């Protein structure tokens, strides 16, 4: 099929592009920056001239509609995701509005399949058990709010009989991030890996998932399985402190983990937002992430996620978390983001 992929130059989007090419699809990369799309193709060992690139910013609705002309399917990965509080209004506008335009255009053109990438973050952060029928919300801030609204639009298209698949990934990590300064999710992981002493919230538990496993489900959903479908892709449930201990064991580099209590985490998130607004610097935390984390901590962490639909159809998750960590840290080292000392024995 000819597959239009929005956000194809980003972290997940570029992995979806590579997986789609490997599956024999003809890819149309729908991106804001064509040079970045070609660089992402090279990073994934794809011939840059073998990918059709269409320039369409998520705010350019006419270009978004036109990007689906002649396509057979849509994989909608593109979204504004940032820990920068100054982009909150942009997220609330762009993410649902671009989704509405793209899903509407896909329905008008009678596309054979649409895959919409949502997020585990659309569910209330205090929930401990999740399934495909769990109601979404409440939001923790502009990003989760925007994704909840976009998710509802995708569900409405499903209910109208459109061939829409919704995938909801957890925290995505893995090798080969095309962004020179890394995506915000990977930058947060990098910040923890660089430190020898790290404050961590105790009692929290989230889903961490390999970017390649998410891409495999997204691309697989273009042709396999029935519609409508909703796949929860939390991956592996683990506390942030436990994941850092696993990384420490793999590298052989000792890391001292101290408790980060919920009240202090909330205060730090608010302060990071203030500093970020004043300086324009990327901060390691935001008020929204702090709200999500503290709600998760107080509930005792995410304990159970029904991932059976993706497991049955695609063998998800295919990659053990330890493997993901080793390959992520090794790539971060080879790309110059981590030093020999920071990756320890993995440097050799």
C-alpha cells in the first residue's frame, strides 16, 4: 500500500517509516522539515531518495488534506509533544485540530485503513488497571488534554464505521532518535542515565515500551486485524527507580537513588515551569509530568494493562526491557550522548 505517515521525521514516526518500508509498503513522509525526513531515512539505513516527502505542517490544514491524495492508508503519528510550558496552548490547538482534519480527509478519500497514535497518557494517572474499555481522562495538563480530545475524535470515526485503529503507547524508549538534541521523552531518560545520584519517586510504576515494538504494531495494523480496534501498548510495567537500577546493573556504574516525595515533586514541577518560561531552556520536569507522577504514586502505580489484542495479533511486546535498555544506552553512547564512563562496561 501507499502509506502516508505524519511525523515521519520524529522518533516513533521514523521507526514507523523504516518498518513500513521493510513490510513492502510505499511510504509518503508527511513532515514539516524535508531535510530532517531525509536525515531520518539515512539514520535508519533507508535510501533518502526512495521516500516520497510531502511538506505539510500540522497547522496547514489544506496541505494535510492534500497529503492524502492517492494514498491507500494513513498512519497518524505526528503531534506536538513538549515539556515546555510555553507550548501548552499550541498542543491544545494543534493536536486535536490536525487529527480532525486528517481523519476527515481519510474518510472523504475512503482510505483502506487509518492508524491513529494516541497515548496511555489519555487515561487518568491515578488508574491502576487499564483495558480497552477504560474511560479516558481526566487530563493532567495541556499535552494529555490534547491527546484525550484527539483520541475521542478517532473513537467517533470508529463509531461512524470508519476503518480506524487506535494505538496507545506508554513511555517510548529505544535507539535511533533522529532529533539532534533528542525527543523530550528520550531526553528525560538521558538525564537520569548521566547522573550518579538521582532523586526518584518511590511507589510510581509506569509502562515502558520499545519504540520498535510500537512501530511494529502501528505498521502491522495497516493490514492485519480487524477494525475498529484499540491496542494498549504499555509494554513493561516498572518503577522509574527500578529501571534505573536495571541500567546501573547493566553498565556496572553505581548510581545512588534517593527518594523524591510527592509534595517535593509537585513543587519542583511548578518551579521548572517557571524557570522554563523565563529562560526558554528545556527543563527535566514539568508541572504536567509532576501531576501525572504524583497521582500515579499515590495510587500505588500502574499494576495491570490489558495488552492482549496487540499480543495476539502482533506478538507484542517482542523486546525484553533489558534488551531495550542495553541497545538504547549503546546507541546513546555511539551517538555521543553518553560518555564511556556513563555507559561503563557497555562501552566495550
